[in-house]
C-alpha cells in the first residue's frame, strides 16, 4: 500500500511540539486547518521574525562598518544629505546590535538553566540525596531528559527506602531467636539449669527458626532480583495437592480442624516446579490452620478453566481479615500481632506464583473466613502435554 507524501516515508517520528494534541502523528492525511494554523503560529511566524531581524541586523551592521570606515578615512566626498543620515543609522545599528546580543544572551541563559539545575540535581543524587528533582522545562529534549531523571531518582529513592525497611525488619526478626539462644546458653554455662532435653530443645527450635528465616530471605532476594531458578517438570496438580494436604492432617487433627480436598479429575499436567509449588501450598495451608478455630474447616480445591488456565484455592472458616489489613498481607514482614512467623511466607508465595507466570489473590471479610486463589495461566506444557 502506497503511503502519502506527508507520512514521512512511513517511518514513525516523535510528534512535534507545535502539533495539536488531538491530531494523530504521523498524520494519515493532509493536515487539518487547525494543524496549519498552529504550524503558522508556532513555526512560520517565529521563523519570519527571526529572518527579518537577521536581515535588519545584517544591513545595520554593514552600514555601521561603512560609516565607521568613512569616519576613519575622512577623505570620502559624499553628498551632504547622506552624511546627515550617518549618525541616526549608526545609532539604530548599535541599538539593534545591543538588542540582538541581549536576546542571544537570554536565549543562552534559558537553554543553560535547565542543564545547570540538572547538573545540581545529579550532584545531590551522587551524594545520597534521592529526593532531588528537576522541573520539566525548556526544549522537548530537555523536558524528556528531566522526566527520565525524575523517574530514575524516584526509583532510587524507593529502592533506598525498601533497603532501609528490609534491614530494619531483618534486624528485628533476627534479634528474638538470637536473644533466646544467648539467654539459654548463658544459663547452661552458669549452671542455672541443667543441660537436659527440656532446656536444649528450645535452643534447637530457635536455630531452626533462624535457618528458616535465612532460607526465606535468600528465596525472597532471588525472586525479587529475577534470578530464582525454577526446575519445571510435568506435574499432576491433583496428586501434589493431595500430598500437601496429607502433610497437615496430623496438625489438623490435633487442632480439631477438618481438611477437605476438592480437586477436579480433569486437571492437566502442569509444567511447574513441584517443590516450589508445594512450598506455596504449604504456606497457605499453614496460615489457614493457624487461624481456623476448632470445629472449623480448611478446603483445598483445584479446577481447570477454559483454555489452559488452572485455579487452585485454599479457603478456611476462620475469623477472616480486616479490610484495612487485606491489601497488605502479601507485603514483606507484614503479619498479625499474634503471629510467630517471619512475615515472609505470603510474600514468597506471591513471588513464586509470579515466577510461574501466575497470580495470587486473597478475598476475605471479618467473621467470613479467607480464600486465597492461585491462577496459573497457560499452564499446560506446550511440549505435547
């Protein structure tokens, strides 16, 4: 299909600053009257003024040079009327020259001001002040540069705030088990109590908490940096859900909670990392059991949607989650006041599901239980499964 000559050879270009906001660029047809008016107002008009000023300045400058030469030589015989015009012409030329210099200086200053503010902001960022911002002004390229710098500074500021928050949270989470271990070992060394299983078991439990916390932090760091490796293999989700639920039956029986498995028989084999997916299910089941009272019920379900989508749900009959807390349950180190966990489980589950190309969401209301849904889109293995 042939392209019109105003389409710039069919190559897309950036919309000029003078082009109307409502007009497509590149244009698909002749420019509208509104576009021509804006073109004349923003391009043709300033261009005419510029060339007219350049012409006047050139004529005035040449006239000034001529009369200065005449005055210096003093021997050129010119008509009296022409000589009388010398002084006004010279003054006009000087005035035009001064005005041109002032205009040029103002233009240079306006062009240099954004660059100077950008350099100052860059120096502030280099010194650790990530709140530095620059105003978007000047030419189109200058505004784009300022916009890109502000976006970069905002990202650096968010990363720095996240780093500080993570450091504070990790320090807080490590302090508790280390304090318990230190106090118990000091008591053993001082012979405050004997080194029997009753006093050694808490120390072992706290070391396990530390080991789990370190593993969670490593998994979270790999997931956030995009370096988490998944060992995908064809997996029967129904069998995986059954094994995950069976691992929690003793704990559920001790708590008086009923576990129910509701997995459809037509689930396809999924190309997933079974270890990571089981880790997600284990975390969700552990949370559901933790907050479900005796006599309650925890359900683990799985079904296939149209196409290759697979839905896995974990629901409980617990007290539910308040509307204020629900948007934050997948945040790092966010946990309820009565939780003894690290607050990393749901955050890791979110990253692991995202690494599989899926999405995890939660729905809850006070006194209505909680349902966590995992959606794995296009989960069917494309290599014949």
